[in-house]
């Protein structure tokens, strides 16, 4: 989930973080514990990931500066090193709805920390950064922590980067199953940044890569079973996203469904509904089903950020399977993404059953929609290195809305950009469109990725002012 992008949630922090309700109250979430056998040579006997809270930011920042101080002195990379960041920057990252910070705890001591970036609209999850304090290094804590976050967020589709000249770091990540993307960024005469990713392609292939059912056949089943479970509580089910915007790709797209209910749904009914969603998710295309359940009263008289009753995407599949009761109780809050979903439904959505769109969805303010989509590109300069096509096309979607009030798909955003952008960036957009429409990753070597991101963010800020 985002500001999206968890993408969920603007006020809700998912698995392993404090959950903040719309009223600003925090709910406790059980700590995630990852145990390693004490007999494993060089490995930690056990670590705990303890969620960082707002009150911990100064401690987190001071640890970060100390942990990266030697590398900062060695490479003099003052513009990008975590060892040179201000506390304000760390706090800003903590407040991002897609950021999950944890202290790495061993024997009651803070031995390091890890930041996980999880944006539901993107396929890649990112570790940025992870560190172990000097006195605790060489005990396997970093490896244990990385295994632990995979337990929380799933083992597939990770990315990270590190200093190419730090061979020990490169060896660790490669041992954990990461492989180089082929992208290397030159920083200065001392250092380069190398980019890694980790995919479990075998698992993805096993998981019905093309789907056992065609998207519309699957949505028909979703509707019929959803009606049976929700009964008179159901107001309607609505299709949005790539399925209605003309750019659905079964190997890359999810099926986006919004379920509107008349009132609160009991936990037992939610559980039955989730069992149905998870069952159909196993028959869906590669990225599965993404489902949001909201109450009618926040649709007609639009509320922003928008409260939701239930959410599902494949990113949370392991959580539901492992602890469905915990999932049902905690998977609710507010989500800024819903402003964008509602507007797409109003303009291009499809009513699969229930009340017509015009009777359910009230006007979404321009300010709310813009804030929702801006969250997608907040970290564009950083994200464009690892999720290039997504960022290239989403920046264009945002600018097209600001300039022309156009609500576009990624494909439409790219096509708009080919006509609107300076010549220098058009080959990059062509590559992003080709990648988005195909099953192959494009080769962006030689393309001005960060220059493009800075240019687009400048255009967006200037046009929105």
C-alpha cells in the first residue's frame, strides 16, 4: 500500500509497526520474533524486530550517524550517506506511510536497525538502509534481520543497493539470494553504488502466473460469492484500475476491486469474505487481487483520508494465512489511495453489481485526488533507480492531471508524455512503455533517470503552485 504506495496507510502502519487509528490512538502489535538455531556457527541465537516509534527518532538517528561514520569518512559521500543525514530527514522518512523502521534487538539491546519500504502499487519492496552497530558486527544479526523482514512482508521481490567497493556487504546480499541488476551508479572517485534485487521466480510460476481464470470470469465468481457472504450488507462491487483503463497485462497487473457495504461488517463475516478472496487470489493473474472494503457513508459524502473496513493484496497473504484473527482485527484504518480509486471509478469504473456508480460515489475534491497521487512520486529521485518504468510513467500521470485535469492510466500517461516532454526524455518514456506492455525489463543504461525525475518533480511543483 502507498501514501500509498505500506501503500497503506496514511495513518495506519502495518505489520510490526504501531497501528494508529483515525483518532490518533496507537494500538500495540505483537513483535515479530525470528529465531535462529544457537548451534549455527556465527549466527545470532535470536533477534527481535522492535517497531520504532516517534519518540525513538533521536535514538535511531544517533545510531545511524554512528554506524555509518566510518564509511562516510572513507568515501566522503556527504550528499547520500546515511551518516550525513539530518534528524529531520529521518523523521520525514518515518512519517511516510510506506516506511517501516525497526530496531534490531538482541538480548534486550539495540544492536542495529532496518528500514523496509513497502508500496503496494509497486512490485518491489526495498531495504534502505540496514545497519549493525560496530561492537555487534560479525554475529549474524544483519542476516537474521533480513530473514525476519521476509517473514513479515514475504520472500519475493526485494531490492536494495550498497557500495560496490564494500565486498563484505556485496557477499552478504549475494549469499542471501540477491543478484545484481546490472545498474551501477558512480558517486565519486572513491565509490560506486551497485543495485541488487531478489525474486523467487519459481514460486511465482507455481502460483498460476497467467491465472487459472480470465479476469472477468474471476470477477463474476467474486461477485456471486461476495453476495452470498455479505447478503443485505452489500451496496455494490466496483472494478477499477488497469482492468477498466485499457492496459491490463495478466503477467503484471492485479485485479482492483472496491466493495461498498452499507454499515459495519462483523468480524466473522469479514473472515468468511477473506477466505473467499484468498481462495480466488490463488486463481488470479500474477499480482493477484487487490480489494478494499469501505462503508457507503464515506463514499457519497467523501471523506479524506478515507476510512476503510478491510483490505487485501498479495503482500499481506502470509499475514492472513498465519494469523487470520489478528488480520481481521487490525486490517482497518484510513487510506489516502482511496481518493484516487474513487475518482477512477467515477470516471471510468465498472459496476459489477449493486447500486449505480453515480448513486454511491460523491465528488472527490481536486485537492484530495492530487494529494493521493502525489504520494506515488514523493521519493521519485530515489525510487527511479529500482522501479524505473513505474516512476517514469507515474510522474507523467501526475503532471497530466495538474495540467489538464486528466485521470490517466500508466500507459496513457506515457503516451501523453511523448507529446508533452522535451525530446531529451522521450526515449526513456518509450523504454518505460515497452517494459510496461511486455514481460521484459528494459535496459535503461545511458538514460538520464535522476535528471528526468528532478525535471518532472520541478514541473509538478511549478504547475501545482
